[in-house]
């Protein structure tokens, strides 16, 4: 859980980081995240996809170091 937290903390976009925290650290449902952030669930899914791309880029950099 610490590794996940550290990786999420490196995501620069605040909204992306918040979605990742709510989903993977707080274990909230997609519906709850959408309501709390005042976005449609479809938009949350799109932002989550982009957030995961950011995480993948961070992980690639970590592998090189």
C-alpha cells in the first residue's frame, strides 16, 4: 500500500491523483467518486484512464532508475 501511495503522490494532476486515491487507497466505488467530485461516471472513467497512463509513465521512469 505504501508503494501505491508513493506512486499516486507523484501524479501531477490533482484530479487524477484524487481519483486514484479514492479508488485504490479508500476503495470507493466509481459512483461514489463521481458524486463526490461532481462529475459524470463516464467522465470519471475517462479521467481514470488518463491517470493510469500517468502512473504507467511514472513506473517506466522508476524502472530505468
